[in-house]
C-alpha cells in the first residue's frame, strides 16, 4: 500500500507539475504580448504627443503671423479704404498744427497708385513738421511735386521779413501713394 500511495503522489505531483508548467508558459506568453502592446502603445502615444506639439506650434506661429499680417496690411491701402488714409493725413496735419485742404484725389489707371493734391498752410515750423510726418508715415509715398512759398512775401513792394518762423507759409503737395492696391 505504501507503494501505491507513492505512485499516486508521484502521478499527482507530475500532473500538478505539468499544470503549473502550462500556467507558467501561458502567463509568460501573456506577459510578452502585454509588453509588446505596451511598447506599441508607447510609440503611438509618443507619435501623437509629437503631432499635438507640432499642431500647437503651428497655431502659435499662425497667431504670430496673423498679427504681422495685420500690421503689414495697415501699410497698404485698398481702393475701398481711401477715406481712412485721408483721415490719417488729416491727423498728421492736426499733430503738426498746420491747416490742411485736400484739393484732389485720383486713382491712377496707368500705374498703380493713388494721387492726392494737398494744400497745407501755417507757420514754417508747422508746414515743415507736417512734411516730416508725411514722409515718415507707414505708407510708401512718392512726392510728385511740391511748392513751398511764404504768404507774407506776396508782392515785391512788401518789406523784408524780420522773423521767418512767425510768418505764414503755404505748401502745395502732389503725392502718389505707392502702397495702393486697386
């Protein structure tokens, strides 16, 4: 009987050993499959994270370029946007203290550009300051003609001026706006 009990325990031990080996192998395969899936998911996650960072960078770049584009567009006048340009010239005249009259505004068809005739009056310092502000405006302007003369020297019989700065001056400008898109 002792011999039978040993045989039964040996058979049970062998069955238990085979069962545990089977469990070990199946768990080992599942662990390897899970590791491969984890590596694949990690690679996918890194790829998606890189894409999201690129998209975020592109959005940031587009926002910055939109500001630059808006700034750039303010330097160009379109045919439907002439009045704000003329208002800007009026603001320059008020900043300088000179009086401004806009004689004419023509849209050139032969060469792209807007031609404006301006008449500015005031002291020499005011007229000169207006000219400086106009030259330094954000628009690309070409001076076609300019006539600057003193109103105090109207005739040859008038006495010589003692103070040129206090005298009245008048300037006629004909400017062409080159940064004009018809």
